C-alpha cells in the first residue's frame, strides 16, 4: 500500500503540461539509478506501477546501478521512440562491476511518455532486464 501512495504522489508532481521524451527518459533512468522507484514508476503504464515499485525495491537489495548513459534516441514517429542505454551495475553480494546495454521502447500517451518495454541487447544478463526473444550476435 505504501508503494501505491508514493506512486500517486509522484504522478501528481510530474503531471504538469507534459514532459518531453528526453525529460521523461532522464527522470525514469535517474529514478532507477538512484533507487527512487516511485519517481521512475510515473513513466511506466499506470497498471504496472505498483508491481514495478515492488519488484525494483526487492531487486535493489542486491543489484546496484552505478551509472547509465543514453547512447541513442531513435524516434519512430511523434508517439513512439527506441532508446538505447548502457548501464553499469554490480551485485552487492559480489562487487564486480558489469556493463549491459538495453533497448527501451517509449510511447506517448496524451502528454506523457511511458517506458513500455525494456530488453537487454548487449553485455551481461542483468536481473530485472528481460532477455530478447531472439539472441543478437555479439
């Protein structure tokens, strides 16, 4: 119940006149990076927000993201974009820093951008990041 309350508050705080794609992807990825999951959850579809926060909180007990970098933003049209990011992360139980590249799919709904899909495209498999349906050659 606590997670839902924070998601609602964070959602109200960011529902100004609408954010650009760049503002939304920065807010989402900063939120994940700094473990501000309720802030990041504003940028996923509403029905997924509570589960997103709960799963991210659980994963954060061991997985720590040290940095992220936006590598490419590819707008498909004015309502859909693909964003490639590179994550640096480690397991607290191991301490070995790893790098993973992911492809995020963003969709605009009204004045709001939502991150609707995220999958690993290169680098180490990372908990919480879905594997692609077909494995690309590296």
